[in-house]
C-alpha cells in the first residue's frame, strides 16, 4: 500500500507541474522556415501561429503556388519544433517518476 500512496502523491505533483508547463507553453516561441528562410512562421508552444514573415522576393503573383508550398513547409517545420520542445519538457518533468510498465504520459 505504501507504493500506491507514493504513486498517488507523485501523480498529484506531476499534475501540478503539467499545469505549470501548459501555462509556460504560451510564452515559448519557435520559428519554422522554408526556402532558406524566405518564409518564416512563428508558433507558440501550444501550436498557435503568432507571426508569418515572407520575403518580398516571393511576392510575385505569377508564383503564388510556390509561396503557398513554402508557407506549408515552414508551418510544418515550426510544428515539429513545437512537438520536440513539448516532448523534451515533458521528459524533464517526468524523468524521476517511476511509472508502472506500459503506462505512458500524458495520460
């Protein structure tokens, strides 16, 4: 029974840390880019888009399809960075927690 009590206590601590981490994610900004930086998209740690920067060279009405492709690529690059950041922060938080075999976070 002692182990269950400790696990519950650790779970409560983890829940508090998780809530704190969620609050901090809104302040984290990660930049994805495409076309050697001609298109840049900034997302916060929650995956919300904050900014789009497009080099003036790409503002050619005859090449809108290239611009569209670069925006998608930059967004996907930023999204991967957000997911990597989240995974790293979660790992830091749960590093010392011993979970039963097969149990993974987030719940």
